């Protein structure tokens, strides 16, 4: 029987019928529609005027690509249509985007987004992605407080990503397993294709931009050198795979086993990746798949964000590998 389970059907079956699961299913449905728009645009990028930069920089002082802007706009407009979403945090906006229409009066959810991850790969036809994480408001009443949108990842109710690759997949978790859906372009729906994705025990891959080696901490450089020999924790050399799109590197390692590393260095004292909409979604997912994510000192899910665009060093994948990095760097902070 060909796959026929879509995301909201899967969520509601798993959560039996509760009010919150219905609200979450509705929010996820908006994310699904936005992902279809971005997939459609990405798959024909060379034919439409969506390649290249948008001629401006974002709060990260990074050049915004047209597809960054398009993805941001599509996800925010679709999430705004949900009466359950109170606010959105996006890589492309300095501050929180708060929805104050009448129909948001009872809205209790916050969504943090990396609308388009891997921007440097857009123009060269390499996989890119979207990251998201959903929190439930902690404070009562309609006002959005900082404590509502700067919550640690352990409070998240749902997290996921979309990878726009040779096929477009949406992978999500509410903490009960990790489940992957593949977009069938003929039907225009994401259908369950990878139920209960679990991280393989064997950690055979390391993903790291080695061009920064001259800026690394010496202990870290030694650790990386060992991964290429039989002294690696797995007892044999790991193979190197690095796409430069976090979501695509994470997705491959989730399927094959391995560790992704983006350490701090002299140029990026807090690392490059953002805690709220890159680190937390993937830390939530890897935990549900049997792995672990750290900033080199502690569990990413326990970090209380200080601000919307806080950067962290990020290590994610098989727990023994990530804990080894913590032993190595833990006393460095
Ligand atoms: P974004 O496009 O959302 O800014 O994210 C880019 C990130 C991440 O996708 C990737 O892992 C990392 O940048 C690559 O950084 P380097 O080019 O420094 O390796
Ligand atoms: Mn990103
Ligand atoms: Mn991005």
C-alpha cells in the first residue's frame, strides 16, 4: 500500500485527541503549506528571479539572499493566519514579530524560524533547509513576555526541519520519536516515509569546516586529528562529510550516524550557529532520536537563551562523541 499518512493525521493519531494536539496540528499545517511554497520556488530557482542576494544585510550582518527573504515572508504570512500563533522569531528579523489581530487574542504559541538554512548553497544547487521550533507561552494573558520567547529547548512542544534536497522532506518530533515525510509533488502532500527515525549506534561521519583549523583551540585540533585514525572513539577512522547547510548535514548524520561540529574559534568566540532557531530544533530532534547536542559544556536543551540571535558553539550527533567534546572543551568556558 503506497504511503498515505500526512503530517497532521500522524500527529493526531500519536497524541490521541487533545485540544493542544489539535492546535499544534493546525500550526504544523501552516508550516507544511509554507514548506510547499519554498520547495516549489527552490526547485526552479534557476528559472525564476530568486537567485542571488536581495541587496541588504540582516541583523547577523550577513548578506540576505532573495530566497532567505522569500522563505521568511512565506512562513511568517502563513503562521500569521493561525489563530494559535502569538509571535514568530526569525533569523531575518532583529525583533520578535508579534501578531495582534483580534483573532490572535487567545494565541498561546511561539514559533522560532530559520526560514532558509544554508543560504550560501542556494545559487549552486546544493540542498538547503528550514529549521523551526514551537513553544507554548508560559505567561498568562495576551501580552508576550521575554520569558515566553526566550525559553530553554527542554520546554519546546515541537521541533522540525525541512530539507529541500533531491526530494523535499519534512522531519518533526513532539518528543515521541522522530518522523519524516516526503513531499510527493504529484499529490502536493508530505507523506510519511520515515517513521521513528533513530540515530544509528555507529558514529562513522564527522561534519566540520576544516578551513578554520588555524583558529581552533589546540585540544580541539588534536581531537579532530584523532577522528581520522584508529584512535577515534569508534575504533576506526571516521569519514568526512560537510555540505555547509546545517539541516542537510544533520539529516545525513541522523540517517547514517555521526557528529556535526561547529566550534567557537578566535573569529567566532561564541560559534556561528544560533541557539534558538538552529541549535534548539536539532537538539530537540537528536534527543528524540537517541543522540545528544551540546555547546561544548552542557546540553543545548538546558540553555536559557539570553537573546533572540544568541550564537553558540554546536556539537550534535552520537552521545559518546559529543560527550568526548564536552570533556575536551568543558573546562574551556
Ligand atoms: P544560514 O544560511 O541560515 O545563515 O545558515 C548557515 C549556517 C549553516 O547552515 C551551516 O552549517 C553553516 O552556516 C556553514 O558555515 P560555514 O560556511 O562557516 O562552514
Ligand atoms: Mn541557518
Ligand atoms: Mn538562514
